[in-house]
C-alpha cells in the first residue's frame, strides 16, 4: 500500500506539494505515482526562474517502460531544482516525499494551496 | 473486440509473489514483481523465472506435416531432426510477417509450434486454412500447455537440481529439447530463450505449473533466482537484439528489413508463402532496414518517435528503453536505406531535442567500451 503523509497537499495527477510559511513549497510525485511508474531512470526538470501556470507540464519522468509528464500543482516560479536526481533518479522511487523532491517553487498566490487535495481526499484516488 | 483478459495458471502464484499486472496480447500478465531493473540484472548475473504461458501452442502431425510447415514457414523445416527446434517466420504473400515462431520436431511426423500470444487466434485461423490442403492434422494446443522460461548463467544449474540424476541437462544443445521429469512433473525442456542468456523453456501441464514454478524458485533461491515479469523480458530481449512482433517485425516490416534473412530460405524446394515477394525484395534491396542503437544521453527514445537525417525524416523508433546493464538508452529503429548507405548522422527527436543515434550491433550490453 502506498503512503500519503498527512502534512502534504496533493493533485489528482499524483504530485505532492509541501508549503512553507515563507511562500515557497517543495513539489514531487507521490508514493502511489512512483509505484505505478516503476524504476525511474531519468527526471527532466525545468530551469530555475521558469514560471508555470497551474496544471502546466514542468518536466518529464522516464521509467524503464515509458515517459510521463509532470504537472505543476499550482501557479508558481521555480526557485530551485533537485540536481541530485540527475545522478540518482532512483531517489524518487526510494524516498518520494524526502530526497525525491523535484522542485522548490515560489507560489504566485500562497492562499491557493487550499484548493489542492488534502491527504484524506487524495487517499480516495489511490 | 474488447474481452476480459485471460489469466495463466500461475495468476495466483504471481499475486503471492507480489506481481503487478498489465494487459498484454489478451492476457493479464505480471509486468514486474520487485522492479524491472532488479529482475533484468538478476537474469544477466544469476537467473530469472518467467511465466510465458500466454504464448500459444499448436501441433501438426501426419504424413505431410513437414511439407505443410515448409509451405507456410520461411525457414527450412523438413530437415529438422527429432528433438531439435528452429526459429522461423510465417509470412503473408506480400512478404509481411504474420508471426515469428519456434518449431519443435517431436517425432518423424509430428511438430509442436510456439506462437506469440497476441497472434495466436490469427495464426490458428491462417494455419488451419493452409493445413486443409495437406495430409496432416493441425490442432490448437494452447490450452494443453503452461510455459515457463528459466534464463540466466545459473539457469542450467538450477534446473539440474530438479532433474533425475540419470539426465544431464547441461548436455542438451542449444535449440534442442528433451522430454523429462522435473520435480516429478513431465515436461518438454527446451534449450531456448528470449533473453540472450543460456537457459531452458519448459512446456508442461497447466495444473502442474504453479507447483513447478515454486519448486524452481526454491531450488534457485541461494543462487539468486528471481521471478521476472514482462518488463524485464522486454528489456532483456531488446539488449540482445531479438525481435518483438509488432515492433521489429510486423505485417509492414518484412524479415529481410528486420535482418532476419538467415531464417528465410529463398531457394527452398517448392517455395513458401511470401517467397516471390521476398525474393523480389532481396534482388532490389530492402527500402528500409531495422537498426539497433545506443544514445549517449539520459533521455530515452520511445516507439514511434521520428528519426531524422539533416532535418529530413528518414525513419522511426520501433522499440526503446534504458539498458539496465549499461545504464544508457537503447533501442531499434526502421531507417530508409539511402540514409544508412550514405552513412549520414541519424538523430531522434525526443521532446524537441535531436539526439544522435549511435548505431550498434547487438548484444548492446556487451559492446567493447
């Protein structure tokens, strides 16, 4: 069974978001998503400074079997990418909510986090 | 034609071993247990156990059984010895591939055929039709057999642990088979496979398959044997450069384009279905050819991506994955002959980036660095 931490927010596309008080947030894919994809061999991430609308494709994750798009949970600007994933994409499989984070973003509107799914609502989808 | 996928006799066994299932060729098959990378590497370094019971089987027997097979198959089968197996293609009159199969000679007038799962219903119809003009009995025997593949450098050692002491499995030559009792179950054990490794494929009664699979897994546990799904089967066969129907061969891609001319005997007495079309292609030269490649990049080329030369489309990707052995993207492509003959630089368009194809002769995981 896949894990769904209580303190994160989620999308129906299986991304998670962890908001900080300073208006930034970390973004990654859920345990359910990494299990469905299987062994991840490459994560293609955007450049720092890129702005994305909510739901826009921000990158691609390649498993042995297929490539899958990654979707921005919320309107935001990328302030950091997890460069460790270049050499260790398997972190997304091993620790999807910790070392497998993909982006640090600055939210265009921090209050919009409330529109994302909470853990209970996301659990219903998995 | 949507139908509930069929389940092999090992379905519950897969579930017990933690398999994740996918639909494949009309069957609900395990794609992986612990992970494709781990299963793939286990098969290359120790051994892997694959349920391939979705494959179809058919039998042919009678005075004209071999004449019938030589009429429908591209390879020469009449001279196949009893106890021997041979790879062949079945082609349509236009040279397109109906299926690629293994033919086992079980007696002087009897053969067993192993067919691709997704092609089995079509093969049965097509073969039944052609068999009617020969003095032979053709029968769909798919329901009579489960099939397991034990592959890898330790495969023979593991199978030997379940064999009677009077039999030496290591002495069975490649593309030969024996009828044998393993772990008390009667079966046909064939020194063949689809991974590029040594090993056996076992044909046995469906009701004995789960017990035998478990016996193999227990016998090979200390040597590193792992249950493996279709995901690893696909990445293994691609590294080894073995064709997969619907990718490297199809109704559109002939055996000659696919580099399988060694299994097409144009000079076979009496000819065969598709012979004239293939002879014409051989004389004129194939318009396109299947090539294998490695990418010196992290991005993976996937089936149907466009292959270009100097900005012009000259082909498409047929299969693509990441090699778990060399940790680089690998694949196959169908490319126009003119571009290949010119030795032009080929690129694949992966999400807007043109990545050069480094053409290579399989096995792709064993190339000199």
